[in-house]
C-alpha cells in the first residue's frame, strides 16, 4: 500500500498544483548564512507549498524579478546581515513598481523591535524573529495569502 499523497480522482493533477501556495524564499544582500532559510523552505514544502529558493546574495531586483517570473503568492526574505532597513524598502518599492501588490512579504532574521514596526509600516506582513517555530510561519502564510 502506497503512502504517497495523491489528488482526488476527479481533480486534474494540474489543478491541484495550481492551487498550491507558491513561496519565494530569498537571501538578499551579502549575508552568507542560509541554514535558517533552508529549514523554513523545507517546512513550507512539507506543508504542501511550492517553494522556490533563490540562493545566496540576491539583489532586490533579482528577488522581485524571480517573484514576477515564478508568479509567487509570497516572498520570504531571510536577513541576518543587518541590512534590512536598506534591502526590504527597495524590495517593497520594486514590488509596487511591477504592480505585484498582492504578493505577501514576510521577513525573518535578527531585527530590532523598532525596525519591526518600521518594516510593517512599509507593507511587510510579518517579521519572524529567532525562535519562531516553523509551524507559526507556515500557519501565517496559509492564513494570509490571498489566492488569485
């Protein structure tokens, strides 16, 4: 007996894949530490989401272009370098410029409390600090992504 997940016999496989939440996980800037991003990406995948991982040292332009090309529902930015006040506003501006206003943006990393407030004011949906469970991240995305 197989334990793999299968779609309902009445629903085409393409329709099942089409309804999955698509998340771009990105490591912007010069930060070379991606273990946390990979852990989160795996948890999202295990929760049934389609995950696109951009790899290290991505510019805001590369991240937004990938989000546009991959038609994602959400972007998760993992930032440990302290450059969040420069990188995240640029990503948000580029998303607006490309009219990707319905893409949910979340940030994870070491972010001071006063910066969390500022990031949310520019449109970041949530900031996940060290110690946040992957279950909380998964649940947040599931509850906040607006499917098209």
